[in-house]
């Protein structure tokens, strides 16, 4: 099996301006992400950006990068354009690694690619792990997923799911059993579906939950889920996240 990693890198983050170029022990964050992706089994790693500064930074560090339009609504739109530019075949597998995940586990990249290759009934695959504390279970910033008997996604939500019938009124003090699953935003797609996805009508549930993957479920496409036994490294969304991850890299320098 061969697959390509695509890393969307947009400069327009409101919470952390110029996020892809954030310095992590002397190397831009997007380059750090690409280095992690290169440690997977991917036969190609490409950054898809909307800014010449990101393109230049990647080229300076020997990372393949291409320019895409600046008006894309979502990362999947950007990746669809990249698939066309790179002339990937319809049945090729692409793994979307977010450009703000410099601690992404290369093994997880391989796992979602291998899972999709093995699941002809699914158009996408993704990753999840068990939630271990109540704070994550109740947080709307932590996306939860419930699965069927074949580890195919039934639903994604920001709400605490699955919910036990004889729950409680008031504060959540314990986790349900079996443990709920946290969704990790690492996706594999077949190229033909990735090119189709941006053309699909937005789903009411997608807009309600602000979760793009619900569009695929709403239109009847299936998402396979690999349940890993460990949580991924922290991503970077805020200046506080950046300081935390920067200290990790500086401690290893």
C-alpha cells in the first residue's frame, strides 16, 4: 500500500497569527509537522498552502509544498485542489495531517491509511482513543464519536456521548462504561471522495455541531475508525498551546 500525506497550512488563523511559521526550536511548525509525516510510511508528503512565505519556508527545509487558492472555506477544499494539482489517481489514498500537529505520531498516520485500504465499504477513516477523565467528556471542545460493531462511526458530537439511560441530574461525576471515545482529527480519504466532498450540500447537523465530518455521514458515506490505545501529542491552537509545545521541543534540543 502506498499513500500521500497532505498538510493544509493556512496563514489566516485568528487565535494565533501566522501559525504555520511559529518557531519550534529554530524550525517552523509546518516543517516540524512534515518531518513527523516523513517518519510514517507515506511515499510522499506535501504541504498545501495559501501563502508564499509558507512555501518558501518549506522549500528552505527541503519539504515539498504547493500553492493553493486563498478562498477555500475548509481544509478539505484545499486538499481537493491539491489532489488535482498533484495528478493523484481516484483510488489513491491521501492522509490529511493538520498543520498544527507537530507532535503527531507517525504510527497513527500509518494506521488510518492502512485501515482505509482494508475497508472498501468506507470512503474515509479516522482515529479515536478512550477518554479518561470527566473534564474531557463534558467539554464541547473535545469531539466524541460512537461506533458500530465494525468500528464504523455512527455519530460525532461535541456533547457527552454515549449517554447512559439512568444517568443523573446535575453535575457529571463519573464516566460511563464502556469508556467514551475522543475523536482525533486525523483523516484518510480516497482521492475520488476527497474531490467529491466539497461539492456535497452542507448538512444541518454539520452546521449545528460545527463538525465537517457529519456531512459525510448525512449523505450516507461511511467512516472507519481506528481506536488507538494512546492519546496523541497536543496540537497548537492558541499562544498558550504554542508555549507548551515549544517547551517540549526546546527540552529535546
